């Protein structure tokens, strides 16, 4: 009786926690462009200065700048990809409002924000009454393309060396700012504030004080990014309305709920007691996976939901393999307790092998894919991890409680007929 009470307590506590937190999880989960609605923009990149070129590296860095700018402004995981030699495609999920006017204003704001090139500024506090860095001394366009590079100093410290186009301008600025700070800003965000130690007359400057090569490389990338002579021209803009996104979400949720109900009924009819336990564990699996997305701050997209449903299928498969192994052991004439122990042991390796191969496939998709492919891979990999906990170990724990209670010792509870049992 104690074991049955323990089983009931575990189930009630689990469902109570899920019932309490589920509304918040659903409301706080961020939705992607295909579900929430938003805007898709195709840009064509051109050099700002005459004689400049658009290289593969500068195009990639500009795409990175767009992604960072979108993330900084709170949009939900923008998808930024380069196409061909000079094109960048941007997809952003945004709340576009309930009226056409609100939607158009929101999209116009995004278009204006994203098309501006990254603005790198070197500022001083000269003439600033409040002590802030308000005076712009140099711009990113004053530096040569790709001129910032990481070097190792004499004291085994990392430093960033940069080269300007006009060394007279750098000499003038550095001379008046000796022993003063020259702050580096990217899109009005302060990145660093190195102190000018001496006049710089040879057209180069060295920035020290970085604690690691990674920190120095990040600073060099920012300077190179701000010095890119690229401007973006919109080729076309396509808005995805909130109504379309909402309909997609409703249709997807309906399909997911219907599939889940059919799966639960299938498990109950075909496997009875193990199917009942599996149904409980599947609900726990779905909730835990949603909780992980919430804690990660991840954005849910249609490919992500597809991976979610695939994860449910994998979880069902894990329970079916275990239930079938238990049935095989019962047919061989073993007791219920021995069948559970042997079935769990014999099915474990098969389940784990299948999970590892799926995890490897998800890892390959994540590291080699982009955009929606990565979204699919992340959901798939997390579903594998959660599945091992909730549909491999948890069902065995719950079944063990029920079987050892002594009230579920009939083979029929496990979908095995007396006539199918062989004598030992």
C-alpha cells in the first residue's frame, strides 16, 4: 500500500507542478517568424567609399553586425544569412500590432534600424561638461579595412594594432589626448576606453589591456566591423502578418495535441499498465522540454515544433521497446518482478544506442546548419537528453513501485495472455 501511495504522490506532485507552471511557460515562450509574424528583408551590399570592394569576409561580418544589432534591440533570434557575392537575407519575428498602421510602423522602424551600417566612433571627453565621452574624434571609416590585428606584446600580453588611412589625423588627435582616454563606441555602445600614452605619428595605434586572446580578437573584430565600407540597399521587403502566424500556430498546436492523444490511447490499449505509466511520463517529457526552452530563452519555430513532435515519437519508441521486452520475459515464464528487471536491462542498451546515433545526427545538423536547421537540431538534441531521464529511468521507477505493491501481478495487466506464457 505504501508503494501505491508513493506512486500516487509522485504523479500528483508532478501534475500539480505542471498545471501551475504551464500557463506561464506557454505565455512566455518566444515564437519565431513563422508563428508570430514579422518581416523578411533582402539586402544588397555596396561599398560606401569609391574604390571599395565587397568581399566574402566583409559580407559575413556585415551579416554578423545585423544579427548583433537585432539581438541588442530585443527581437527574437533573428535569422541572418548571406547569399551569393553581395546579398544578405534577414528574417525577424516581431509583434506587428493588431492594425495595419501599427504593423507598418513596427516594420518601418526595423527597416530603418537594420539598414544603417555599423557606426564605429572613437570619442574623447574634450568639451563634455558631464565628463562623458561626447566628442567624436575618429570614425570607423578613418581606418583601413581589416587593419585591426591581434599581436603578442613584449610582456606576453595581447594587444590590438590598428592602422589609419591618414596618419596626420591620428597624430593630431593623439597629441591633444596624451594621458587621456579615447573611448571606442559601436552603435553608441562603449566597447573599450584605452588611454593615449604618447603621440601616434606613424599612422598606427596599439590598444593594450586585454586579458586573453579571445578578448583581444573580439575587440579587433569590432574595429574591423566598424571600418567596413558597406552600405545596404533593400531589394525587397516581405511582411508576415500576425494573423498568418497565429493561424499557423493554431493549426500546428491542434495537430500536435491530436497526435499526442492518439499516441496516449495507442499506448493504453496496446500495453495497458506499462502504457498507462508511459502516458504519464510522456506528459512529463513535454513539460520538462518546454521548461528547458523557457530557461534557455529559445525561440520556437515550426521546424522546432516538428523536432518537438519527433522527440515525442522517440520517447514513445523508448517506452514501446521496454514494454515489449517485459512482455517477452513474461511469455518465457518469469515472474512480474523478474520480467521488469530483465526487460529494463535488455532494452536499455538498444534505447541508448538509438539515442546516441540521433544525438550525433543532431550535433552534425547544429554545427553544419544555419537558421531553421539549427533550431531543429537544438530541439532534437534536448529532446534526446530529456527523453533519457523521463522515458527511460522514470517509467522503470514508477513501474517498480506498482509491481512491488503486489496488486498488479496479473500478466493481463501487461497485455500478455495466460496461454502465451511458457512453462519454465
